[in-house]
């Protein structure tokens, strides 16, 4: 069995869904599990619904209607028979979304987020599963929440691998085609959880690991893994092959093509990963496997925007030592702050942070009670893997550099944009 993953861009509208069929015609066989994201920018639209609901604003009804009409338009373009069951199935899902909001008693953002945003994947997979059945690709729709079991760390749930494997092996049969959702799972009380933003790649890795899949293919709107985001960096090149370790490094530093958690379950069973273009499915793409040398061996550029640079020093000018650092990282963990870069001296400690759960203000209050704190928000972290002198000079040109750091293979700098 193979695992395919189609992201939001690859199913953003009716024409894109029809292109999924073209990809399957060229590349697929009957033994396939397909993981699908929400359509286009649906997740962003659902995030606005969560915000409007919690703030009790009058625009909530209109926001839901916009998402509903977007999907209805796609259905009307895909299905000539307006009495097709898909219309009622998606209507039922939107009714469940509205019921979820009306019955909810919690004001906890992360919990409400997971109960609402997961409907993007449930709706997209329903439409795509029904369309594939209509055009001759017989498949079974599965609810990922019945299979991927997690803890209740909403918006960043951890997988219960033993329960998940048992469920997947029970529900997924070989030599058949299945459609399921990326990004979502459920906790022990069957409340919806999510695996982190852009977590559908990780879902593909979870299913591949549990099934012992032959391979995973992630279908993208780029030719494969490039040595830089073409929206940011000029003259990017395709990396035809990289190792699991290199993929993990690139993902850790912020490369957006592969979700950081995706590689680990694949690496454990040495399952090959392919990153290919859904625009040109016959093209080579990128191969990610054990022990492969980076080819071509060139600098790889990554940027993470909207970062925070915090510099700490002790209030009494004493050294920043192990117990201070331990306390700082305890706070980072407690407030779900991701650390992207560390630099310290005898009397100062600087970190570049990613505050995806918006806990910075509370964190700063805690830090200021024990340290002298200076910080910059809205900074960008640039990374070059396998840097050259020329690559560094080019990247540094005309930038206001706040901090930089170099190791054997990696150069990083934080700049004020």
C-alpha cells in the first residue's frame, strides 16, 4: 500500500479536484490511502469563525455562510446531478459545525479551535471521496478521528501510537482505496484534536508507519523540495535527493515543504518519501531516503518570519548559569513557546522564539520578575544550510542584523525587517 497526501492548494477548487483524478490516472493503483487537507484557504476562514464566535461578534453567521457557499460552488461544478448525496452530506457537516458552536460551553481558545477547524478536512474529503466514486475511482471515506488517537493538548496533540496503530490496522484494508483527513485526530473523550498547523503531512507519515507502507508521496504546487522558497529567494533549484536527516534539519529550521514531524515515523521504518508536483506528476520530484547525499550539494536557504528575539541578563549582573537556563526553558515549555536559536555568554542569554499560541505577553511578565529583559518582535530568522562565503554575503546585503551565529554546516542570522 502507498500513501498520497494532497494539500490545500492541490484541492482548492473544482478544477484542482479534477486534477487529482489526472494524478491518480498517471501514478496510482488500487492499493492506496489518500490524505487530504482542507480546500484552499478554508482553515484560515475557519480560524476567523473561531475568533468571531469567541468574541461574540455579529459577523459569525456571514463568515459561516461564506465558507459554505465556497464549497457549494465547488460541488455544483463537480456534480451534474444536483440530487447527488454529496450535497446533503456536506449540508449535514455544516449543520454539525453550527451545532458544535451553539452547544459549546468552553471559552478555551485551543479547545474551540480544534472542534471547529477540523470541519475543513471533513468537508473536503467528503466532496473528493464522492467525486472519485462518481468518476470510477471506488473508495471508502474514513474519519481520521476514529483512527488517530491523541492526548488532549489541543492544537498540538501528541499521538497515542499503540491505539492509533490498532485502529488503522482494523479499518484500512489492503488492495483498496481509502480517503481520510489530514491534521485531525481525537482524544480519549472523542473530542477533536489537531496535530499542529500544516499537520496533514504528519498524518500521512502516521498512516504510512502504521500500515508499513511502500512509500509516501506529498503532492505540492512546486517541483519538489527546492533549496529555498521561490516566493522569497531568487533562482532556486530542485534538490533531487536528500536524506531523512537533512529533511529533518531543513524542516526544523523552517522549510515549509515538509512538516517537521513527518520524517520521524518514516525514518523508523525506512519508508521512502517523495515530494512531487501535482501540476506535472510525471516529473522527477525529490526523493527522501536513508543515507542519501544531498544532490545537488548547494546552499539551502530558509526564512521564518514573525519571530521574537529575547535577550535576558540577571538583575544583579551575576552569571547566567545552569539553574537560570533551566528555569527559562521550563517557562518556554509551559507556555508552548518554540525555540529556534540560542546564543549565550557569561551574563546574557538570547533566544529566537516562535509564539504560535500567542503566550508572549504572559511569558514576558514571568521573565521580567527574574531577569532584565529586552526583546524585538516581528523579526525574521534566516538560515543557510551548507553555506558558502558568497551565500552569506549575498544574504546579509542591505539587512539590519541583530544577531548571527555560525556552526559547521549552518549559518543563521536574525534581522529586523
